[in-house]
C-alpha cells in the first residue's frame, strides 16, 4: 500500500465527462490527436491505444472506491480545467479521507505542463526529505 498518493487533473467519474464524441474508430483517433495538441501533450500514447482504453473505461464511476484509499493524498487540479471541471477534483478530494485539494487558479487540464514549477515548489514544501 502506498504511503502517499498524488492525483492530478482527474476524475473518479469518467461517465460524467465527455472527452471524445466520435462514432467511428478513425474519428475517435482524430479526436484524440486534436485533444493531444490542444492539451499540449508532447509525449503521449498511441492513438489506437488511447481509443481502446477510452472505449473500455468511459462509462466507469469509481467514487465508491475512493473510501478504500487510506493514505495521505494530494489532489492537484486547475480551476479552469475544461476536460475535468474543478468539481471532479473536489469529488476526488472529498471521497478520500486524508486528502488535500490544491487548486491552481487559472490552470487548465494540462496543469502539469502549465504550472510545473509551481507544483514542484509545493511538492518540495510538502515532502522536503523525499525530494531533496
């Protein structure tokens, strides 16, 4: 079991987000490529792999499972995340007993690339010995 957990720009309820709305496999892969460019991903999984994964998990709801997480957790979420609105970050933090929510004002779904230095400062302050 992990001692601590870091969750970034996520949702426990994929069934409540609409990342892709494509009818065919080809259209889905193109939508994935467009989202990849929009979010600013430099290194991403193969589009067919992402499409298969999305089709497999898009109707899931993990909110009930959050109560089974028993470790200190930091949830980092951008206030302007269009893909997983802030309410989803709040769902994560509220569902885990020992979770802290760090909201980065003005950040979107690509919070790791948009605010990398700010996140690094926060993590160093939170875990100074581990990140020294």
